[in-house]
């Protein structure tokens, strides 16, 4: 019998496309924004400690934390999505 052995098909490797980088660029931007937000968060804590009397610091920090939580919940749950 002279059956021919089927040759495996070669998959042409996908050529580099700039569109493949877009998710990575967005991810890097999000990481940079997250780091900046953390630094802003701790800077506001220091500003509260500098600007206000020590007896009012816990109250102001609590108010700041409540605002941060409220904005975070709004962004996650109540923001309209397309």
C-alpha cells in the first residue's frame, strides 16, 4: 500500500500587531494611576495631621475615609455602564 502520510499543517505565526499592545498599555496606565492614588491618599492623611489640631484629627480622618468608601462604592456599583 502506498498511502501517503499526511503532513501536519504549519500554522503561520501571527505577525506583530500594534493592537495587541493596547491592553498592556491600559494595564500599565492603570497601575500608574493606582500608585498615584495611593500616594495621594497618604498625602491627604499627612495634610490632615498638619493642618488640624490633634483633637480633631480622628474626626476628620473618619470623614475622609467615609468619603473614600462612598466614592469607591459609587464607582463600582452605581456608575452607569454602556
